[in-house]
C-alpha cells in the first residue's frame, strides 16, 4: 500500500524535513507516527498526500509513484484517501451534514445515497444529533468528529489523521484515538501522527514509527 | 457529466454564496457592465438604423427632372415617356404642381399650415425618374443633355453623407465592442480572482479531498456568467425603452426617415448583447481562474 525507500524531503529554504526514510505500510494496518513537534511527521503526511514531491528516494502510495505523479492522477489518488487535517478544514457557514456530504459530491457515489451515508457516518462518530448545526458552532472535539465522518464516508483505502489529538483534553483525545483505531479494516489502513505517545494503545497498533529531526529512529517493522 | 447534474443545486448555491460575499463590489461591477452594454447596444442600434437608411435609399434611387420655363405640360409627359428608353431607368412619371403640394402637406403633417401663407402653389411640375442605383450617374447625364431640362436633382450627396455616417458608426461600433468587451473581461476576471482569494481555504480543502478542477471552478464560472448575463439583460431592457422613446420622438417631426421596424431593431441588439454577455462572462471567468491558478494551485 505504501512503500518509501531512502525518502528525503528538502524544502526550498534548505530545511531537511525528512532524511532517507524507509518504510512499508500494508493494507489494513494501523500505524502511528510519533515524534516531537517539527520532527517531520507532517512533512511525511504531505508527501503521502502529494502536497509535496520527494527531493530524493522513492515513494509509492496505493500503487502510484509520488515522484512522478501528475495533477490528474494525484486528484484520483486523493479520492481513495480519507484525510483528517490538523486544522480540520471544515467549511464554515455549512451544516455538519453539508460538510460530510461535501466529501463525496465528486466521487462515484449515487446522489440518492449521500444523505444516508453521511447520517450513518455521523452516527458512527456519535454526532447524529448535530447534523443541522453549523460547523463554526461546534466545539473542537465535535469538529474533529465531523472531520473524521467526512473522511470515513468516502470509504477510503487509506485514512490519514494528522495530529488529531492536538487541541483536545485527555478524555476527548482518548475518545478520538479510540474512534480512529476502530476504523482499521481489512482493506483500510489508518495512519495517525501524534506527539502524545502516552495515549497510544500499543496492543492494537501494527506499526509504531518514531521520527526525530527528519530521521527514522525506530519502527516495529523491519527496515529495508 | 453525472457529477455536474447531481451537483446542480450545489453549484447554484455556491454561485450565489460567492455573489453575496462581495455585495457592494458585485453591485458596482454589475452597474459598470450594464452601462457598458447599454452604450454598446445604442451604438449598434444607430449603426443598424443608418445601414437601413442607406439600403432603403439605394433601393429607391431616383432623380427629379425640372424643366426650363415655357415648356408646356404636354411636353413634360412626352419627355417622361422618352426617359423610359434610357438604360437604367425603371419608371418615369410626371408629378404635377398639385401633387407636389399634396406630398409636402403629407410630409409636414400638422405643420402643413405654413403652406397656406403662400398666395400661389410654390411647387412646380417635374418628372420623377426611378433609376437603377448603379446607373444614377449615367442616367443623370443623359437626361441633363435634353435641351428643355433646367435642373436634375439626385440624392447622391445625401446618400454619400449617410454612407459616411454609417461607416463612422460601424467603426465606432467595432471600437465600442472592443472597449466594452475588454472592460467586461477585466471586471469579471478581477471579481473571480477576488472570489478565489476569499475562498482559497475551501478550494484547498476540496483539492485535498480529490475534487476535480471543474468541480472547484464551476461556481466561479457561473458567478461570472450571472453577472454579465444580468448586466446584458438590464442593458437590453434599457435599450428597448430608449429605442421606443427615440422612435416616438422621430415619428412625428421627421416621418420620412426610413427606420427599420422597432421590434426587429430591439430584437437584433438584444441578441447581440446577450450573446456577447455570455461569451464575455465565460471568457472573463476562465481568465480569472487561469490567472489565480498560478497563485492558488487551483
């Protein structure tokens, strides 16, 4: 599903965000990427989503080479992903339901199913009582759940959550991580970045990847 | 295509959200577009009127032949008959003094009272010769050669002047189409760029979710189209009103001006303005999106 070989990313200002990282994530795995702020976690996510191109090494995501991906193929690849952004990126002035439906308007899902699928996803994240609330009127934890609902409603092959516990108290953070952990399925991998290692339930995690200063420090899988 | 039809409601909702975003700026843009289209349709309308005048006058090319004093009515009829033999003459008939007076009374209408101040009929008898437009010069020369002919009047000068005015209006019309088109393109392109800038976060989110470019761009294209089409509609309504007013003003004092049918004139200018507004709305929006694409990775 994801293969990185000697993957490096250097920003135009010369900052080395990632340095020769090797990793492999299989379908249906639950993977945590940890490390302190500025260690390169978000840079890795950006590479996985095609927001940046590798400056060296090779990266393959869902059978697409991210080194040579063009705009059209990147768009198609993103349709197989369920991203939960660090800053959530919900659309203000729209209801919770509208925000969730927005995630599938351009996917090959029949219009007649949009509302049912969105309601089911919101039920899964325990927000079915707020479907007509406006995004800007929700708490951060609730917004986090809407973002997760928008990601899962697309039935993605890869769910990517960047620092989902960032602005939450301990109780809400555990709830969100439990919810994300439960999304792992046979054909759906879940990648979560966090610096809150103490909240990770290591019993259910398939891989724990630790990055520091752009370098892979430890991984529960073998390196290439 | 399926994604477009399934999301029609969404696209229109997004379009009106975009238009509401910068209300004042959009209202001012709409006013500018309306004004530009209105001026353009007026120029085009006058151009169409002058073209019609030239056409009508060309079809009705005629010369009037006046005779030397002392020639009797009988010889007028004979001469009118003989003119028919000249190549290029289509018809020839004598207009008596009484008929000439009657014609002037019809032309002057309510103002014909002024003719009662003359003690005698001021008009003289003449021969009216309908001529093939291309051969006016040759016919005029042949007729003038007749010894009893004092003076031949044609409408060549008037026709030339109208033709010059028509050419000037065609030039101005083209200039106006270019000027109004450029101004509208700049306005719409700017509005779209502004909309994209204000919505850059939403655009970015959609792109990260894998939305195709058409899905992200369509509401912006529609908002540009709505602005120009509304401007075009307002301008067409204003033109209809103005042309109606102009025709009413012209009908009484100068009824002999050959104007094209009012409804046809309005219809032609409306089709032109609406066609242009659709074209400029689409082009301006696409220009705005393309120039923003470089900055917003749209």
